[in-house]
């Protein structure tokens, strides 16, 4: 062996040992028990979808129970005007919900929000309302995905 390879071996060993990373504990949200409570402002779509994802338990006193409280759901619509026309060119929607987590006596409060925009230069008002309903469902799905992400990050 030449001198370069003899010097290179300890350097590689130090780099391998220095970069010793442990894997994160990969946890699944289905491994835990959840108790989910809702405010009266939370729509039934959010209740139905969160119940199907988290499979909550009905007993508040079970062990290793993560309590999630969803409250203050808001869905607002803003018209964006531009140019010479008197009608709006775009509609921006903002949906938000406040979430309280009680995980092993650790209380965390988060506010999740989703903003969407779409063109509103439709001649038919029924199609504009159908698009608004579609955007609201998309915003609800986005809020639920954010909730899943927050629960999985808190579990880590």
C-alpha cells in the first residue's frame, strides 16, 4: 500500500463516524389514540374527514390519549377588482381554524390557514357558486392535511 491510501483510510473512518446519524422514530398517526372535540362553528365536512382519518376514541380517560380541539373555523371570500370593469376579476378565499393539542400534558395552540384564488369572470353566477363550493372543499382538504402534518410533527 502506498502512503496516500494509508492516510486516506483514517480520514474516511473519521468521516463515517462523525456522520453517525440515527434514524428518526417513524410513527404513524394510527398508532395513537385521539379524542377530537369540535366547536359549533366547525362544519360537518371537517368533522367527518377528521373522524375517518384519526379514528377517535370516545373515552376521555384512556391511556396515551391525545386530545385535539378544533375551533373558530372561518371561511371568508374577498373580491379583487382591477382594471376598468366594475366586476371583480378574481376571488380570494381564506379559510382558517384554530387547533388546541393536549399531548401528554403538553398544551399547544396552532392556527392553520389556507388561501386560494380563482378567476371570477364567469358569466353564469351558478358556475361561480359551484367554483366557490369546490374551492371551499379544497381549502378544507388543505386544512386537514396541515392538521395531519402538525399531529405527526408533534408526535416526533
